[in-house]
């Protein structure tokens, strides 16, 4: 009985060691059309506004502009 327990414990420790060493590789997705639009809109707003840049307001404006463009299509 002890041999069986020792064998199972050894297998368990090997399995645990194998799980720890195998890390999942994250695949980065390509940015969507929306992501690219928002990024470009915010970047251009930062350069135009300078020190008066308000991220919350600019993001609202960007979302509204995106919606207008999508409605036109």
C-alpha cells in the first residue's frame, strides 16, 4: 500500500511541476477599426488641446464621432 501511495505522490508532483513550467502564450489581437479610430482621435485631440486636454470629455467626443461615422455607413 505504501508503494502505491509513494508512486501516486511522485506522479502528482511530476504533473504539478509540468503545469507550472508550461505557461500559456498570449496572442495579441489586431486592433479593431474602432480601436484605431479612438486612438487616432485622442492623439489628435491631445495635440490640439495641449494643456487643456480633458480625457473624459475627449473620449465622449470620440465615441459620439464614431457613432456618427457608423450611422453614415
